[in-house]
């Protein structure tokens, strides 16, 4: 089901880990509103990338919604916004991960977000929240086996 021009419900449910462990990762009906909110946020980002670069810059969602079972499997935080379908791990085709993170920082403040995290130069975690709009811009790195978060 298409939620916005470029984002579908299926795209927010898709997870290689859910497939691997045969877990049902369908977005439950009570989180449908959050799914729309997340898709609309991603659509604004995609539209602004296109406007800025003068061409389509597709966004790849590697993980958005996580059922509680999937979240446990990937050892996600118990309070993760992924469980509420308010977070997405993304990349943009043709753009480095730090550049995407920086673009969000500089161009999405008016739309608002809770967390914009550049994770290990591998993906950007964008977290919305039903209650918070802290607009935290963080960089995550592995140091001595632990993930350390630094403020921009
Ligand atoms: Zn994430």
C-alpha cells in the first residue's frame, strides 16, 4: 500500500532479519497513523533532496518498523522509536552517509525530528517521536566494543 508518492507500507515493514528469522513484521493497525507520519517525513526529505540536487535522489530504507519480537532479535533498545514505527534507518543513492546526515541537519529543522544519528558511516537513523522534538544530531561510533554517541 502506497503511503506517499515514493514510500509504501511494505517498504517500512521490510527487514532482512525478519525474513531470516521468519518473523511477521506487519505494521499493526494502531500504528498506521505513525506509518503515515514517518512516510510523510521521508517524502519531504526526498522532495528537498531532489530540489537541492536538481535530480531524483532515491532513499533506501533498510529498517523502519520493528515488531517487538524483531526488535529483541536485533537487540534494539526497548524504548526504540522503531517499535512505534517512528524511526527509519536510511541511505540516499549517490550521497555519502555523512552528507545525508548533514543535509537533514541543515534542511529538515523546520519539519522537526527527535534524533538524527549518523551510525558508523553506514546509515542514518532518523527518529521521530510522538512527544519529543529534541532535534539531536549525533554521530555514533564503535569504540572499544561499545557504541559511543557524540553531539555534532
Ligand atoms: Zn535505527
